[in-house]
C-alpha cells in the first residue's frame, strides 16, 4: 500500500485513545502491544464523529484490550517467530509424547461436559486454563500469516485440506477455499488451530515427527490455539462471528487431536461446539420447532455481508465467516451422528436434521441447507438414516431399562429405516453423474491434470455412500436383532462392502473416509474375512497418516480375538481400551 493511502499522522486507534503513535504500518507498536485493531485509513473513519459511533468504537477497543489481556506476554518471557517460544536444549521443559501434548491442556473433562452445561463447563474450565496460559512462556501471536507460517498455511491449503476432505471443492462463485486463508489471517483461534494440524502433518510428511523439537512446536501451537479460543469463549457479548470462529477452531482442534491419536477430549470439543451452534441459532433468530431452517438462514445472514467481486459486473460471493459456518456445520453434524453410535444416545442435533439435511432438490429446486457430501463423501440421506438408527437404539435402551419395550414398534420403526436405506442404495448404484460443481472454465480443466486428488469424483462419492449404506443396514440389524455375525443378511452386506472397497475405489487414500463403515463391517466379519480387512489397511501408506483407520483395525482385532463374547453391540466395540473412539 502506498503512502498516499495511509494516515500520515499516526493510526486512528491511537488518536481515539489519545495515545502517541509511532506510525508503523501495518500495525503500530501501541496497537501491536495491546493486540487491538490498528486503523490506518487515509480518510477520517465514519466512526470518528464525536458522537455515539465514536463512543461505541471506544467501548469496542476497551473490550478488545480487556479480552486480549491474556495474549500479552508476561514481563520477562521470551518469544520466537510471532510469539511462539520453544524451549531450547537446556530448558527444564521435558519432551511430551504425542498423546500427552493435548491432554496437558485439556480445558474440559469430557465426562463433565454434558450438552446442557457444555458452555458453562467450558467457560469455567477455560478460566482455569487462561490463568495457566497467562503465566506461560508460550503466547499466541496476532492474527496474520508471517514467515514460516506462510509455508505451513500453503501446505494446509494445497496438500492437507484436499487430503482430509477430497470432495470439498467449493465453486469460484462461492469463493472457493479463500475463507481458510482469510480467517487464518484475521482470527487467532482459527490461525493456530489450523497450524496445529499443518505443523504435525508437515513433519509427518518430512519424516521428522520423532524429533523432540517438532513436538514442542506442536505443543506450542496447541497452547496458542486454546488460549485464543479461551478469549473468544469468554467474550462478554458473543457475536455471531466470534461464535463461528470458536466453533471452527474447536472442530479443527478435535480433528487435530484425533489425527495424533488422542481420544480423550473429542467429547468435550463436540459438546462445546454443539452448545455454541445452538446458541448461535437462537441468537440469530427466534423460532419454533418447525422453523429451524429459518434460524440457520438468519445466522448465515448475520455473518454477512457477502462480497462483491469484479465490479462493475459484480459477482456476489459469500463472506469468509459464512463459508466457515457452512463447512463447520457439516463437520459438526457429521461428528454428532457418528458420536451417537458410540454412546447409545440419539444425536444431540437430531431435532435439526429434517430442516437442515433433507434434500429438497426434487421438490423445491434447492439443495439442503447443510450438505454433508463435500465433507464426508457420503450424501445426506444415508447419514440421516444412521442418526435415526442411533435414536432408535437410544429409545430401545431406555424402554428396556423402564421395562416397557414394545417389540412391534421397534420392528415398525426399523422397517421404515430399512426401506429408506434400500431405496437409497438402489439409487446410488445407478448414479453415474459427473463431478459436482465442475466448472467449464479453461483454468479448471487445466488444473485437473496437475491436481493431486483427481480421484474425488461424484462416481466415487456414490461408491463411498454405498459403503456407508451397507454399514448402516448392518448397524440397524445389530440394534434390532443383536450380535449375529453368522446371519445371511450380515454376511451379504459385509461381502458387498469388501467388494466395493477392493475393486471400486479409485485411490486407497479414500479408505480414510469410510473408517466407521470399515470398522462396523470388520467387527461382524467371520474368520475367513479377516485377512481381507487387514490387506485393505495395508494399502494405506504411510500408516501414520491414517490414525482412525489404524484404530479401527485395532478395534476389529480385539473383537476377533474375543469372538466368544456374544454380549456386544456397535457402541461396545467402539469403546476400545477405556477410550471412546470417534471414527471420523
């Protein structure tokens, strides 16, 4: 930016606070020290009106100073590269193993964080964490991508994001994946949460995860992410934007911890994100049970305004916050559905499923408000059915405890779910359409020849959805009829899953998208099928990139070793060695 575009007498923030400004750009020393917005506009901002707008901005800056107080380094503490301090060889800080990194900063015990009290528990624990972080030598940097972080940011966008979500390909008209880069530049909590993953996978890709310094760097990123998240959760008046940033950060941290094999905190993360999601919708609009879709739309609108590109022929593009909310909503609902299969509970967000996930394309010419396919590779219908089966299982367990179980009603509800799943499987087998959102532009066509993840096609999405569909029918069978691996129906669906995974997937890496179906089918497999599942896992190289698949195989091996134990179900299998395993 040229000097003519900047204020030549210091930043407007310092003028508002009546402080001396050193005129540094893009952030003056005073604003940098306090972690507050630094305004360098050449023209006088409209909020410098000497009236109510100026008073409002003064209050906002004061709140920023207060809320970001924990971000300022403790006097005497050192920092390297944007505030991240990594102990040297002579430091008293000992090396932490991967599973210890995030356990040591767990802000909430998952067993204490129920859906109803998730926010309260999270805030109470966050206060304790904030006190620890404020006395730590690790302090989160200001939002922005600097020095080595640039490499990690581009590694995430170019390599890691396509690997984790190969079907996530938002169109240019939606802004593509630019929201990730924008939020990494403007949001501390998103910045550090994403760089946690990027730092780990970058080291994994380079074969350096055995080095102590790598884990110290990962640990520092983790502490920074939680510190920034604490500040967001403790905001006196949480805004829709801050809540979306917190949800995005929490879910990114959840996925990071699962990637490194830590299964301790995912329940707490899920409960907190779910509570924030509900709170965001209730803040955005008042609604009744039949109008939840309107509250979701109100939340999207509250996260605007949309952007306008290529004036004068302007194209409207969703804001970074809107894109992040849509992405995180899908991630949250999917995690919630799979978590319900572990806990004998209905999905926490079950009451939102019909309004947000039902595909209205054929009837009203529009897609569902939340599309799970770009995140999971599986269309909404099958995952909706899994949520219904989990709800049926929870209801059945409750009736059994109360002594009033109606077997006829169980059969009726199961029959409706089975019919729906069979209908979807038939449709999926006939699905031969092309890639969703494919652009006809030259740039897109050219890029496809060089793009690493070209296997992510709609045909492959249908293949993956078929695997999920067969696994859902297995899950339904176990919920209704119990653990009967020798059943003809069970053997049929397992055979279908193995055949699809062996001969229909265009790339072995897509197996990571079917960790839950892979595990469900494997647990029910007969001895002669065991080697088929082992050989499928052996295709995943290097195995460290596929932690959920590795844990799925561990679960299966344990079930196979204890075949005589017939008193089991899917949830019991997924409770592995005292850990609840979320196969996402």
